[in-house]
C-alpha cells in the first residue's frame, strides 16, 4: 500500500511514496545527521499539546510514518535518553540499534520491559551518585548504573550529557518525557527538535514541552502525510 508524504519545507513540493525502497531512502536522507556529537529531541504531540493519548501513552497518538521516522532517528543515534517516568508509563523496550539511557532520581523502573529479550546489558541508568547503590538493586540483570554528582538529588542536564559522552555516547536522542525534555531545552543543549503533530484534539493536562523560556529555532524541514500528520524539524539557532 502506498504511503504518500509531501515535503513542504524546503518548499520543493515533492510528493514521495515512502512505502517504496526509493522513498524510504529519500526519507532516511532527510533525517540523517553527519555530526559526531549532537542531542536531538524526538516527540509527538496532539494539536492541543498532549504528549500522550487517552491510554496515557503515545501509542494512541502515533502513526505508521511517525514510527518509521522514530526508527530512522534511533538508527542514527548512539543512545536514546528517556526519563524513568516514561519507562514506567510506556513500558519501554530496548531499541534495536542504540543503547537506552534512563534518567532517574528514585531508581523506580516498575512496569519496565527492559529485560524481555535479554538486552538489559544495553541499558544505562543515570542517577544521582548518592542513590547509586539503591538504584542498582532495582535494575534488571546486566543493566549499568551511571552515577552522576547532583545538587540535592537533582541532575543537571549538562552532567547527564557529559556522563554519556565519557562512555562514548555522543549522538543522543531524547524521547521525553516532557519534564526531562524541557530541562534539556531550557539548558540550550538540544540541537534539533523533531516533532510529530498528530491531527488530534484531546485534553492536555500540560504542554508536551513545558519550557520556562522561548527557545530560538529555525525550520529545517516539514513533511505532511495524507492522514494529516505533520513532521517538523527545527534547528536551534
């Protein structure tokens, strides 16, 4: 079945069937990054700013193309960075092509599926240094604790990125949740925002990216599909 997408920015007006091999290559080229080090954000939102659908997860917002783009962004990265709350809510599994770095203060990963396929050895759990021993007791076998110096149990976004870089993980994609993503954005660490907007009107308790100040960006790309989803890339200025 064909899956047509229109490129709006740059304004070439190209209409491509991303269900074909040539179309998949075309899409991959749009999302490929050549830099050795970057931090991307990849999230989905409803028109009303919700980061999750009625079931409390992003599954009820997403689309086939959104999931394809998710795979492309992950394949380009060294590690996927998520907050522990997202792991609990979404039932995260380890990405097939990247490490998974879970950021937590409590070490509570209840509801996770990190060891469903024996891939827990590719999981890193970033936590305050003083909580490392307690966190290690809550992890699936094979996962690695990454202790980070904190201020009263709070991890600075810069220190999270530095701790991962010291392990050779420099190409990062943050997939939320909203609180963690906003911390990276407010710290000025996000190089590119990849945001899927679902054509959905639903209650939103808070915005999908609750930043505390305006973030300067420049549009780098915009795709729209026949189902009304838009796929926006913004580069930080």
